C-alpha cells in the first residue's frame, strides 16, 4: 500500500554505485526508479547503469532538484485530472521545490512551477497569483524567514502545504525560522519538516489523487 | 476571502463578557458564531447572550472540545459531498480532536469521530480502520510520543494531517515529541502546531471542499 | 546621558502603590513620568497619586498599551521635526505597538499608527503603505509567524525595526518564530527582543532625533 | 566489577593502528577484544594485527554494525540460559541494532534479530511478534519518529529497552524525536541515548544474566 | 495485556470527585485501584468514596509519594519471588522514589527503600550498598546534577534504572541535567523521563516478574 | 526598490567561477558589483574575470572582510553627507565589522573603523569614544559575551546596531550569547542576526541616507 | 564536612510553619539558622518561632535578599581575616547579591556591597573600582545581558565569580543570556547557575577561608 | 593588567606558520609564549621557529594537552607558594585537564595531576583523595554525565572549579550534560564553559596567587 507514491531512493549517504544498483533494481521490478538528493556523481552513475541495463528506458535528470527519474519503455505513468502548483521564494529554494514537483508529477499530477516570488518584492507573487489559483493543491517552498506560505495561503482557496528550506544562518537558521513560521501561520496551512520536499510533493499528490477520483465519479 | 472557513473567536485570554459580545456580533453580521477554547464560564456567557439577542438561534456546546457553535435560525450551513475522519489516541486528545471536528463540520464536511485508538493497543485502531478509510481527509490527534498519525498514514490512502497534543511531561513534553514525531514520520503526512486542532480541521475542510467541487463537476 | 529617552517605570512585578510612588517622584524631579506594562490597578493608582500630588499635571493613560504618561503643567515636551510610523499586524499586537508609540512620542517624534494590516490579507498593508512611506523610521509589531516586518521593509525606504510579539503557542510560540523571522528576514531590518516595544520605540526615536538635528542644521 | 559486560574499544576518533594495538592488548590480557564503531580500515587493521599476534584467535566482523569481536582460542565465552530479542525498524537502524546484538551476545545471551519491521507497515511486526515474545528482554532500535518501541512494548510481556537511532533531518532529527518518543511512550519502557546500542545491549544482557541466575537456582 | 502492571489513575488535572469515581470503578471491576500524583484533596476523596462503596477494602495512602492504593478485601495481590531496590538521593527525590516503589510493590515485588544517599556525601551510599546489592532490579531517583544513578550502577550487578527528578533551577533545571546525566552515564543504565517514577517502577517490576518466573521454572 | 543598498553576491556555497560570472554580470548591468564572504579563490576569480571583462574597472578587495567591490570606470558612487562608525571588539570580529563597513560605504556613508576596543580592557573604548560620537549611526561587532554594544550604546547619542559575531564555543557559543546579550541589553539598541554584518551595515546606511536627505532639505 | 558553609533552609516550596520548624531545629542543634528565599510570611514565621523558642537569639532579616539569619546568644560566628566584595548591576540584582553576601558573611568573611554599577553607565563602576580591589574574592550579580562580570574581571586581580540573575524576558531571558555571557566571557572568571547567589557566596567564602588560613600561617 | 595570567595563542583556526610567528613574537616581547589547542603541525612549527629564533629558549610540548610553552633562557617563571590539583575523570578528559594544568603552572602554582578517577569506579577517587586535599584550589575535568566535580567537592575543603569536557553524543552530548551537572551540583563549586580548561586553570591560578600573597604577608 504505497498510495500511488513511488518508493524513492535517497542518494545521500550512499555511494554512486550503490545508488545505481538500487535504481536498476527498482526499474527492473517496478518499471520505474526515482532518485532524490543525488549529486552529479550519483546522477551520472544512475544514467550510465540504466543505459547499460535497459537502453530503451528514459532517464530524466533535474540537477537543481537533485532528482533522477527513470521510466521503462513500457512503463505507463499515472495521469491525474488534477493540478499541483509548486511555488518557490528564491533561487536557494529551488532544490526543495524541485523535489516536491518531481514527486507530485510521478504521482500523476499536472505540475506548475512558480519561481522567485519571495515577499521582499510583493509584485512578484501578486503578478503570478492567478496561475497559482488554478491548482488543486499548492506547495510553497521558502527558507530564511519563510513568510511566503502565509502570504500565498491568504491568496488562494486550495489547501497549502509549506515546505521550509534550510537556508539562513545564526539563530533560527537552517530552516528553523521558516518551519516555526509555518507552524505559527496566521493563514490556514499545514507543513512538513525542513527540506522535506518529497513529503510535501507526495501529500499534494495525495490531494490530487482524491480530487481526480472525485472528478471521475 | 476566508475559503469557507468561519472566523473563530478564540476565548482564551478574553473575559466571558468579551467573548459573548464578539459572538453576538458575529451572529448578527454573518449568521454564525464559532467560539474555541471556551471554558465553562465563557461558554455559558455566550449561550446566555445569544439567548437574549436572538431566541431562535441554535447554540451547540461541546465542553470537552471547548467549542460553541451558534447558528441563526435562517443560517444555511454549507453541506459538502465529502467526509473527514477525526481520529484520537486517548482521552486527553479529545479536546484537540473535538476542535478539529467542529471546524471541519462548519466548513460543511461530514465528520466521523474515531476515539481511543492509541497504539499501545494495536487492536483498537485495526478494528476501526475500515471506518477511517471511508474519509476523503483524515485528522489524527495524538500527544505523548505521537505514534498514531504514522500508523494511520500507513493504513489509509487519503491525505493525513497530524494534530499533536500538548500532553506529556519532562523532556519532549507539552506535545513537542508528538510534533517532532509528525515531522519525522516514516509515512507521508503533514502537520500543524501543537494543539492547533482548529488549523488541522480547517485544512481537512479545504481538502473536503476541493473533493466536493470535483464531485460536483 | 539618556539620549532624550525618558526613564520608564516598569509596572510589572511592582505593587500599584510602589508604581505610584515612583511615578510621583519622577514627576517631581523631572517634570514627567512614563509608566509601562501597567494594569488597571497600577494605572489607577498612578492617576490618583498624581492627582493628589500635583493637580495641574496631565495624566495620559493608554490601557491597551499599558502605559501612563504624566506631564507637569510646566513640562515642555520635546518636539522633533521627524516622524515615526508604528505598524501592527493584528489586535494582539496593539499592546507592543502602543508601547513603542508612546516612547517615540515622548522622545518628541510625530507618531502615526497603522493597525490591523497583517499579511494574511495583503490588501490591508498595500492600502496603507503610502502613509507608512511618510515616516523617517518605522516600527513593525507582529507576532505568530511575524511576516509583516519583512513585507513592510520591502515596501519603504526608511529604516525598519521589527518588534516581535509574544503571541502564538506550541513550537515557535511566545514570539520566538516572530523574532527568528526578523533575524532571518530577506529584507534589511533590525530587531528588538520579543515584546520589547519600549526599545523599538526608543530606537526609532533616536533615528528621529538624528533626522531632526540634520533638518535643523 | 564489570558485571559481565566486556570493555569495548570505541574505534571512532582513533587511528586504525591505535585501535589494533588496543585490541591485541585486550586479547592478550583478557582473552577477548570487542571493538565498536569501526570502519573498514579499523576493522581490517584489527584483523591483520590479531592474525599476526595470535593466529589461533577467531575474528568476527560485522561491518554493518561496525563491530569486531576477537576471541582467543582458549577463551570460553559465557553462555546464559536466557534470550534477548533485538528488533529494528529499518535498514538505517541496523547499525545500532547490530551493536546491541553483539554486546548482548558477548554477555552470553542467545540473541534473536528481527529486522525491517517499521510501523509504516504494521503487518511486518505483527507477523514477527511471536518470535519477539520468546525473549527475556527486548531491545528496539528505531530512528525518525521512533514509533516502534511503543508498539512493541504494547505487544510483549518482557522488559523493552528503546535504542533511538540518529536518523532524520530538520527539527527533531538526529534521533531527537525518537529519543523523546521513547521518553513520552504510552507503553512502559526505558531508553538509552541516541545511537547508544552498546548500552541497550548491555542492559539487556544484565537482565539476561539475572534471569539466567534465577533459572539456575 | 497489561503485563501485570496495574492501570493507574493520574490524579493531576482531574477533580477530586473525578479521581474518586475512577477509583471506585477500578476497585469494582478489578478489585484494586492505584492513584498517582494525588494531592491531599484527591487522596481524601478517594478514601471517603472507597469507605462508602466498600467498607472492607483497604486504603493505603502515601502522601509524600502522592499515591493511594486500594485493595478489595478479596483481592489477592501478586507476590513475586524477586526484589526491587528504590534508592533516592535527597528529600526532594522521595516523591518520585515513592511512586516507583508503590508500582513495583503492586506488580508484586519485594521493595526496599534506601533514602538520602546523595553523592555530596559518599559515605551514605557506601554504607548502604550491601542492601542495594540484594535486589534483582534497582531504581535510582535523583534530581539536580543526577550523579547518583551513575555511582550506584558502578557498585551493583543488577540492572539500574534512573528516575530523574524535576528539582534544580536555572539552566539544566527541572530535571533536565539529571536526565541528560543518565543518558550520558559512564555506567550501564537505562532511564525514564523526568519524574516518571511510575514507568521506572513498572519496568523494575517487569524485570522482577521475569526473574520470578525463572526462579519458578 | 533597493533603498540604495547594492545587491550583494554571497560567495559562500558558490564556486569561484560562478561568483566571477555573477560579478561581471552585475558590473555590466549596474556598473558595480559587491561580493561578500569571498575566500581567496573567489576573490581572485572575481579580480581576474573583471580584469578580462573591463580593464578600466577598479577592484577593491578586503580579504579580512571577505569582500570584493568592483566599480566600472564611469560608475559614480553615491556620497552621503552622513557618517557611520563601525566598532569591533577584537580581531575575530574584524570580518563582520569589515562586511558592515563595506556595505555602509557603498551606500555612500563616510565610514570610520574603530578596532580592538573589547571591554576586558575598558581604557581602549574610553580612549576612542570621541571618534565614535562623531557618527550618525554606529555598528558594534562583538562575539563571545558580546558586552561591547551595551557599553557603546551607553556612551553615544546616535542609534547603535549590534552585530553579534559567531565566536565562542560551548554553551552560548557560535554567537548565541552575543546575540542574546544584544536582545537583553540594558542600553537602547537594535540587533541583527549572528554574523549578519551585511544587514547591520545596510541598516546603518539607511539611517545615513535619512540623515543626509534631512541635511539636504 | 560542610567546609564552614552553613546548611541553608530553602524556604521556597515550604510552608511558613515548616520553615520555622526547620529553623528552630537548626538553631537548637547548631546554634545558628540560615533561611534563604523567604518571603514576608516565612521570615515572620521564623522570627516568631525563634522568639518563642529562644528569646536571647538574634534574628537578622534581609527582606530584599529573602534571607533570615538566626544566632543563638552563645553562638560564636566565625571571623576570617579576608574580604569578599559583592557587586550588583541594578536593583533587580540585589536579591541574588544579598543572598551571596549573607552566606559569605556567615562563612566569616568581611563583606563589602557595591550596588547599582551596571555598565550602561560606566562611570558608576569606575568610581567604585578601588573599593572592589580591596577584596580577596569578588561576586558579581547581573541579569539581562550580564556584561558587568566581564567588565569587573578586567579591572581587578582577585578571582571573580559571576552570579547571573533571572531578569530579562524573551529570547535569552530568565538569566540565560547572563549565564551564557559569563561562560563566554573574554575575562577570566567562573560562574554559578542563574540566581544561585548561595553558591556564589559560598565559593567566595571558601576562597576567603583559604586566604585567611594562609594569612594565619 | 593580566593578573599574572600569560596571554595564550589559540592555535585553532590559524595556520602553523601564523601560530609560529605569533609565538616567536611573544617570546621576543615577553620572554615567554604559551600556545593552546595546537595539533602536531602547529606544535612542530612553533618548535622549529623558536629553534631558529632563539636557540637557548626551552620548548615544552604537551601533545595530549595540545599546549606548547616556550621560555627564553633568561625568563624567570613566577613561583607561588600555593598548589593546584587538576583531577580528570577519564582519558578523554586529559586534554582539558592538561590545558588547565599548563596555565596554572605558568601562573606559578605547584600543580598536581590526578588522572583516571571517574565515578563509575569510586575506589579510584577515594584512593587519591588525600593528594587532592593538599591543594589550595582544585580543577576537576569531566565529560559525559560529569559527576566527578560534585563528588570531589564533597570530599575536599578547597574551592573546586568544574571543567566540563565535550565528550558524549546524543542528547546532552558535547559536554552539555557535564556543564549542566556542574550548574546543578549539590556540592558548592563554580564552573567554566565546556572545554574551557584555560579559564579553569587561570582561575585556579588566581586563587593560588591570592593564597601565596597571604602566605607572604
Ligand atoms: N483554536 C484556535 N487555534 C488557532 N487559531 C484560532 C483558534 N481559534 C481562533 N483562531 C484564529 O485566531 C484568530 C482569532 O484571533 P482573535 O482576534 O484574538 O479572536 C482568527 O484568525 C481565528 O481564525
Ligand atoms: N504517575 C504516572 N506517570 C506516568 N504515567 C502514569 C502515571 N499514572 C498513570 N499513568 C498512566 O497514564 C495513563 C492514565 O491516564 P488517564 O486516562 O488520564 O488517567 C495510564 O496509561 C496510566 O498507566
Ligand atoms: N553577507 C551577507 N549576509 C546577508 N545577506 C547577504 C550577504 N551577502 C548577500 N546577501 C543577500 O543575500 C542575497 C544573495 O543571495 P544569492 O542570490 O544567493 O547571491 C541578496 O539578497 C543579498 O542582498
Ligand atoms: N538559595 C539557595 N540556592 C541554592 N542552594 C541552596 C539555597 N539555599 C539552600 N541551598 C542548599 O539546598 C539544600 C537545601 O535543601 P532542602 O533540604 O530542600 O532545604 C541545602 O544543601 C542547602 O545548602
Ligand atoms: Mg523566504
Ligand atoms: Mg499518542
Ligand atoms: Mg504576524
Ligand atoms: Mg522509526
Ligand atoms: Mg542528585
Ligand atoms: Mg565581545
Ligand atoms: Mg546586567
Ligand atoms: Mg565524567
């Protein structure tokens, strides 16, 4: 019972060879592999190993997100009639946002990325809010003071999930202020742990699945 | 833009008279009043003030949840074609679960309460899991070590929202262990802050609204 | 060397009689008394004692801010050619904002209060931003997730001082998230400790003094 | 007075040569050496040095647990009429579980390992619970949210010792949530510090010794 | 499945009437009631209610431990062939020690109390150590710097359980230093949370049950 | 709207090549580049890249501060009629002080550096205080116990901004004691986060801009 | 072995009657009683009980310090040829300073109190430093940012003991910043816990005893 | 005014060449150099540079303590008629103890080292206590649970200074439990920060100076 959420291979703390082996096994047994927190070496090792093992498989790397997605030629990816918006405050938040986006996409949601809309310049998010309002669920990745999820949840009707990012130094750094800001938000929203883009994207995917199923009724 | 979530009057830190005045004003202007964290005195003051102001209004107290809901005679409560399950580990978690349930109900969801299913005795939750699987969104209130949300999210397909409860003493007490357990969960779930039953119920309500709208399409 | 900042009598932890005695002494020796964190009893005791001691003195109570200002009839309050804006997110932030405003006013600044402009509804602050832009220094009081100081500092040119407020419960509660948010802000601003409205107002007053002196050159 | 618990050589923070020297000395003086937290280099250095020093000694490496056990040919290991179960939630918990198992075994207990029974999939632990019920003392290693010790202590009669594991990131990471979960558990259990597999295994060994002595009476 | 551990009624946070009602119900259904953290009012209410409900029941109050134990006339308390020592550092540690002792006794162990043996005067514990060595399991209650569990575990062979006590003020106060001292101990021991005398006594009771069963084999 | 504060390129976490590319782009588009937290390699890469791209640009490295400032030949730096003093307690505080100084200078303020005046030897600051009194705004960088900002704010009339420095080890280390000391100061001052010299210098620059504008009226 | 330090009766958490009983017992058995943290009621109860029990005993109350010292008529207080200075930053630090002074005096030292010399106005401590230099050991009580111990230890040759005081609110409040400041001090000094005036005074007394003994050789 | 405490060169964070240069300068200007926290490379660089600069100087390395002491041929080290005992719990505490010992020796005290007397085996400290009682001041270095300072302060009359050591992992690790244990100690003692052997030795040296001066009177 995995609720449509693909098992992910966390590359951190494993050697490139180990990651590649796990990925080809997953590809072999499930037709798909999803690797997260992969650096250059790990991603390349996966690409090479997949190339050797199954030349027809597609390999989709997102180096900023640290993800690699592999689909066997005959893998039929789920496709939901539901959309997830993934909003990011700044450049440093792109990795977490990217991880969330990949997972939501693998669950089958249509994913719309809205980047670089931090609240230090309000015009940016106000200019993009109509796009965000199209989504059935919204993930908002933000570090430092983490004000963006509160602002977005004040602007849209869909459920908002905060994804605090481990930026910032000193007291409240490493994403702590951003997480606490989500927990204390004046707007209604829920949160995942610091840098847990995978969980945020998966939860958004579960909402998209529920909406898709309801649309299909 | 309140996303269908009623403005709530937080009774904590206000005098009974202040709470009662805010409640009658809300009743007058919106046809409804929702009071949270009300003790006996506050709840009674609201009931009395509403009785004076509008004899036809209905007053619904839940003393364990600390909530009072008032509807004008002509208030038409929203009614969604979507269900929320609110699961609680033990007796001490009932207040937070109750707050979540009231809010979800006011948003219009059908709410199913499942109480006293803490993981120290697994049979209890296993016996009730089929009921929980009926819901479109699930809130799980648990304090102490807060293991229940992880267990429930391993058993159901719908999105799960943890509502950590401020039970427990010593290190990790006051709900801190339960909140951290939700943030670290091996299952996919999102969380609200300690005792934030209101937020958990409101987010479940937002999911129910999305599902209801999709069903209506 | 008090830099134009009046010595304040902190009422918290003192009996009404003690506060009243300190206030009449201050009035007697400096022509002025400033009491902070006064509850009803303390404020009334000050008013009564001043009435007895010097019938011509003016007594200015702000019960929400918890302040009492007393001026002898012949006291000539400083008057600076400089303005301070004091911005507050919500009702619960009014006490800290009020404390800051009183101090800035006693230093001699023209003070403009802008209330109830929390970021959960962005229209509110956007509607008022032109007023805030008139000021030479800006204090922003906000609790919970404390997003407002960051937003304001992105909208104005003057120096912004965050005054985090001890609202919020659970992890990051009691103003901790708001303080950490100020420390991590993506906008340029400085901060004072949680609930330190006095310090925020005094620092804004020092900036106003510097600007006033420059205007007078 | 070591209560039957072998002195362990903590390899962390020592050079392979230092560890090897300490191990051969221990072998020489006590007929046994127990090395913990050994990486590849340290374990190999021990094996080589022991080979040189005493070709008849047995060397037992457990690379996942990071342990090396050396027995002189004439060393008579203690053998207790008592059993310890060592239960682990996931792969990442195997190192701590392994450390506990080695120590309990060296104290003389019969050790049964039960791996990969995390609570996100309850069937796994329910399938294995009968094996766990055979033991006189139970160690449960779990990181992240650390729910497993609570669940196990609700299923068995023997004393349960939690061994929290330093997995997890963000708030509550590095084993903190798991430790606090053990301290707040709704089931009766005691705990050791994060990653202290040695202590957990030794305490289980002390219980096994007490039971063995009682059986022998 | 309660492992021989009586369900306890935690009086804290309940009214005397509520506690008394729960106690008479427990007496009625199980032949026994165990109340913990009872103040004078709660204990007296229990005694009175039991007197009314069942004049033949015995009521055993320990006001320093905050416990009340009630046995129906025909209740046959368990009696184990195993002993638990409960050691306390100072006067302030007596409540936690007392709670542990009561629970261990109700599980059926023979309990020996050793009080006032804090390490600031080593002669005290050295004088009593032979008594402690008689026990099959040892609970050591200590607050402030919590050095006593480490010292005792260096002196006895039986398993030692630390019960940190919430004494001490300032940094490390409220039992935090004592708990951390147990987690960092140079001797082998396990710990419960601050003030969790109940859990410490119950775990000691589980060990006593295991030893008793082994003796009976 | 950057309030006259130059966008800075934070070198930390970027490769020298990335930093150099960002710097030449900034030079190209704005006539200026400001790099902070640059190590030797990053600073040299910037210098080399600028030399290639625009041989007429000036490159100003401050290796202790970790900053590089690049001005195009035709860049007209702002010049304010206002002064900022940057005071540092010890050698270890020079990097943070230097970062603050560079930013304030780029905003256009006249900057006076006062180094090595820690409070363990009061004569040092007392000897220099007249220089500090010349400034319109004062930044005080100090680590360890962070006493200097409080002492300076007791000696000057201008607004003081504390810049806590991440020196110190053990409890309260990494600048935490210094930051908390600023938050608790008996003198009126505001603070930035640990090591946030950039923010302190920028806020001092904003005050200098306000004073300059007032002088120009 | 009490090293000349009188056993103190901590009044906090005891009823006035209990404190009075302990005090008369101490008077009876040792000729002296020292009560700390006594409020009005406790101090009066001690005075009354001593009056009844031994009309010739002297009772010395210091209400600001919360201490009561009782000497039997024939008690010969120790008198050391050594001096302790007790320095306090502000009014709020007087209680802790007073507790330290009483203990040092009871150990036999000549005690010199230097009050109200906080560093926000350096002239105060500079004016008094010659008096402080007379002492053989120095206790410095300070709360808030706790800068005074560092400043004093930079001005005198004798050993300095910091006594952090639980003033201050928000982050670093309750004496935490002051304690951390002592731990991080740039000057050589040692510290006791927050509000532990008793310990600071006793340690100063031990130094005075060592010096007195050396003088007597 | 350095109170007889030599300026120390902290090698940590400096290159061997920088440390060597600072050391030869100190030797040149004061006839002495004291380097702390030196690794092999730094210590060797100092030895070589001193050899080059002044072939007659003595170089005294203590690699376990990480210290290097250099005296010019004509340097007359201070010699006090007073003794300091430096007590260490275990091997891991030797570095901090060594640092304290070196400083106390350079201040002029006779230093007695007592190693490996941790409380897990009480016989060790009891066997050595008579030596410790000879000292005029005692430093006790201990990590993990840090019980030794409390035990020693219960056994000797001289002032005791705790030097907590950054051993231990998990919650309370890195010396935190040991520091908190010192702050909460049931015995009278003062403390320095974690690993601050220099400060502990210097404070012991100041006491020795006071005693020496008194002996000389
Ligand atoms: N139990 C609750 N938990 C969290 N937020 C609440 C709760 N009750 C009311 N609120 C929110 O808190 C705000 C009420 O604040 P107030 O103006 O103090 O009554 C509103 O925005 C409510 O939606
Ligand atoms: N002093 C105590 N410390 C810890 N747990 C306790 C204590 N007393 C009772 N309990 C447990 O707490 C639960 C009682 O909760 P309640 O239903 O609120 O009475 C039961 O599971 C008891 O076994
Ligand atoms: N030393 C610094 N401290 C704090 N913020 C900085 C620093 N240097 C640059 N910044 C800000 O951090 C952001 C740069 O982020 P990045 O896009 O990663 O270069 C900009 O908003 C800068 O104004
Ligand atoms: N103000 C105080 N601060 C710290 N320790 C104290 C204080 N007063 C008394 N003590 C010590 O605390 C113990 C008193 O504990 P008690 O038996 O509860 O009265 C004795 O060892 C006293 O020496
Ligand atoms: Mg952000
Ligand atoms: Mg629970
Ligand atoms: Mg806010
Ligand atoms: Mg787990
Ligand atoms: Mg103790
Ligand atoms: Mg400093
Ligand atoms: Mg102070
Ligand atoms: Mg130790």
